[in-house]
């Protein structure tokens, strides 16, 4: 049996189903992200696991023990909130030690565990500082240390990076993964940011309207999205009409009954008259490492991403050909639930 098991888990508020019959198995030491837009049920799912929200149906099993109706404190899980929830009047050391004091851990062991976890999150030099004296990233690491010091079986992260600026957010993604791997702790993270989920997770669980729509490794999820919603939510995608040819190979075809997904970076720009489709550049945006072009075609406007190799960008109004490897086209299923 998996280390964490959700079996038909559901939450209903009156006539509204926030989470519907959710099944999920998480292995020991695995890092799993719950990804989806606001209101999709991902935070409610995490809060049911933590014990902060009462379960309406189904059950939660942790290491073979049914914890569906156990009190939050008795579950012993580590939780990092979006707001960090640090005590402003306590030093870093005392914030981290708080959970151990509540558990009446002996002072000698308490000090050893606090020192060890502060070194793990690289804050041992800031033990005597107060939260107001720390940067956003440092406060986030204090919250992480406080969750880890109680040595929980599972770490729950609720949008842990949403309060950080873009550069620090990216840095802390990899810091969280480093710490998680070093400790080997089973981790579930809620996020609406697909780059976060793809970059540090072992598996990503996409949720839509209270239901799980796909569970896969990040690369598989990105390269083989099941539905139109997933294709557009996990990265950018061009949606094209298509059909199967006589040999059963998928191809783009105006008026075709299939919906195909083609990632912008998988399209090559050619000279006018070359390629599978003709178009004209109608917009361009500089993204630093890339150029994003909008190309007007008979199939609608398509997005194309080209690496910034230092050469001058193509200008708006330029006629171009578009080409791609047919093997990179993905057939999408009809969305299983409405957004």
C-alpha cells in the first residue's frame, strides 16, 4: 500500500462539490504537486489531509492508519502555510522550537534538533534574529524548518512561494527540492504555478473543478496532455484541427474532427513558401532568452517561440512558412469537466 492514500475523498459545501471522489496514492519519499486554477479543490484537498477541513466522503490513510477523522495535532504532519504564520515576537530559534516545546521534548534534544534543522535550511547564522529582520526567502525557510523539526511523516506545502518575487521564487523552488531530497520526506505541495510544479515534482496532479484530470511525471504531463484544458494550463499550446490520414497518422487538416495540440517551441519558422503552413508575423514579444511571435495563418493565429541566439529578431509583417514534426502533434480528448 502507498504511504499516503486518498480513497474516494470528497468535500461538499451545501449543494457545491468542492472535491469529488478523489483517489491518489503517494509513495514514501515522493514529492507530489497538486496543480490547478483557483477554486479547483487543490487547497481543500490539502486541508482535508491536514485535518483542518472535515471530510464529507471517502477516507485518508497514512502508512496504513486511517486518519480521516483524526484531530490535526494527532496526525503529526508538517504544514507550511502561504503566509508562513511565524510568531513576530519570537526569534528564529524560538519559532522553530515552538512545536517541540508543545510536545514537551527535553531541552537537550530540543536544542540539537533545532540546530540541525537550522543548518539544513542554512539559517544557523540567523538563529537570534526576529522575522521582521529577515528577507521573504529567509522567513519561508524558517516556516519550513519549523515544519521539519517535529520530524513529520508528511510535509504539506500550501502555495509556499506565492509571496515571493519572481527571482527569489525560482531560487526557493530548488531550495525546497534540495531540502526535501536531503531529508527524504514525503511531500505534497499545492500550487497554481505550472513552472513550480513541473520543475521540482516527481509527479504532478492536475485538478479541475474538484476532480483530478491527469496524474503524470512532469515531462510526460507537458508532452502528453490529455485534454484541451491541461494542454493550455500546463504551458502554452496551439490548438489545431486535425484528422488521421489513410495510414492512421495524425495530421493538421482544416475542418478535421480532432483537436490537436502543438507547443509553440515545436514550430520552426521557414522562408516564405516553405513548410507545412504559410503565415505572417503580426506580433513579437521579447522574453529575454526567447522571442514569442504571433503568426496569422488560415488556421488562426499561432504562437511560435524561438530561442534568442543573439541575432536580430524577425519583423512584424514578414511572410513566413511554418513547419513541424508530425510526431509532435498531440490528440486531445474532450474536457472531462467544465472549467
